[in-house]
C-alpha cells in the first residue's frame, strides 16, 4: 500500500514528466478553444473511491453544521473530528483497510490526470469564462474562480473536463455551471498543493489535492473533496443552510419523441415534440434538447415548464429520415436545491416525406 512519502514521490515524478510535455505543446500553441474531437478524453477511474465524498490523508476536521452525503475516509491517518455536530449520510472509514484501498485508488486517479497531455493552458482566473471539454493547465501556479465558470459539454454527455494547477481558490458566492450535457461526475480538479472552496460558493466535480483542502462555511460541493497527504478541513454553519459536500446526484431521465404529420409531404412543416420525464419522482426536468438526424443537429431549444420541447422542420428531403431527440441534462430547482438531471436520448422516429 502506498504511504504519503511514496505517493508524493510518484506524483512529483509525473509532474516533471508533464512539464517536459508542456514544452512541446507550448511550442505549437497555448490553445483556448478546442473542437470536441480534439479534446475528447477517457473518463478518470476512481475505483472504490467513487462512493467517498470526503477523504483525508491525515484527518478530516469539521466544526459546526455540515452534511456529508457519501462515505468519509482517512488513511494512512485515522482522525475524524466534528461529527457530530456534522452529519454523515454514509459510512465512516478512519484508518481501516477500506480507507487504504480508497487512498490507493485516489493516488492512481491523481497520477492518471497528472500524466495526460494538456489540450490547453488557461489564465489563472476562470470566473466569467466558458470552457469546453479537455485537459487544462494553469498559465500561472493556480486557478481562481471569482463569479461563474461555465462548463459546456457541446452536446456530448460523456465529455470530460480536467483542470490541473498547484492551487485552487474559489471566491465567495462563486459558481460552476454545467450546460449542454456537462455532468459533475465528469469534472476533475488535480492540484499539486491545495484547494480552498469559498464561503457560500457552489463547486462541482471531484477535487484531489496532494497536500490539503478546505471547505468554507455555507459552501455546496457537488462531487468529492480529497487530500492525499494532510487534512480536509470543513467549516460548517451555525444555522441553515449548512455546509454540504455530496456525491453527484444526477437522476436518470426518459426522453420520448413524436412527429405530426407522419408521413408528410415535401415542403410541409413537421412538428416534432420531445417529452422528458424523470425515471423516478415528480420533479419536471429542465434544460436543452437537440433534434438530430444522425450527426446533424436540426434544431435546439429548451424544455418548457411541462418538460416538453417543440420543433418545426420544413426542409426535410424526400425519403425516410431517422430522427432522435437528445436531452442534454440540466438543473432544476427543488426549493433552493439544484437537481442536475442526466441526459437521455429518445427512440428514433422514422419520418417519411413524400411528393405532393
């Protein structure tokens, strides 16, 4: 099993390898805008760490009101403080064999991200920007988020986002927004030193810091927070809403598509109606829907309050067309809590277009 000094050596070795790779990439470009094909990445395998929302190498320290939804672990240390008053909706694994296995998988995931070739280098400030899929390094030593960072999956629900730096600091009331199919489960932050999630900020993704991580009061982390060597420190609140760290909860959906009329006449407008429902529950999904024929996007619009999207298409050629609706997922608020629904694709409608 890897210990702190061994894992630190491994990640530092890989950091040197990446620095050499960056010289080659930088000679070509410091790209910012990428096509989806150029930025395609394999997902990061978290192994048994997938079910852990919080993990510390030496300890996990909490004070005041905090809710952790998911498992909590510590290894090779074993100290967990502040629960209660903090609440853990999951299992505790302080210094046991399960925690050791989780740590090994987190180190493996960290090193996987560390050794991937970068697809772009970005300025320190991520707030107020929109980024597509890819592996991004900081042009300085760290990343900051002040305001809102928008992650755009460009219609690909499997799109992966990886951000790498020494440090990450999110400002008070900052936010990460997901659009066009992006999911918290596919967002990763690999930090060679530390991270601080700011007061009342909303943060998304799996964060793995080599040294330490802190979550300030009132923050809402939708993902995971891990520190490989030292501690994760959480500052809860003395009233509601509490500080929250929870595994991504992206409920599945079902998308259905119909058309009218079918068959239709050449040049006649055809109305396609997509309906999106949750697999369980009654909360109506919101977000964007694409109407596609093979890889061609025929239209894009947003669901209405009833979970329906309507498209009118009048330029279909004569013949049979295989049409699908792709729901890209999106946030729907249940009270003050955002629920991020997973995307789904309808069964095809075979639209027949005939001569008049």
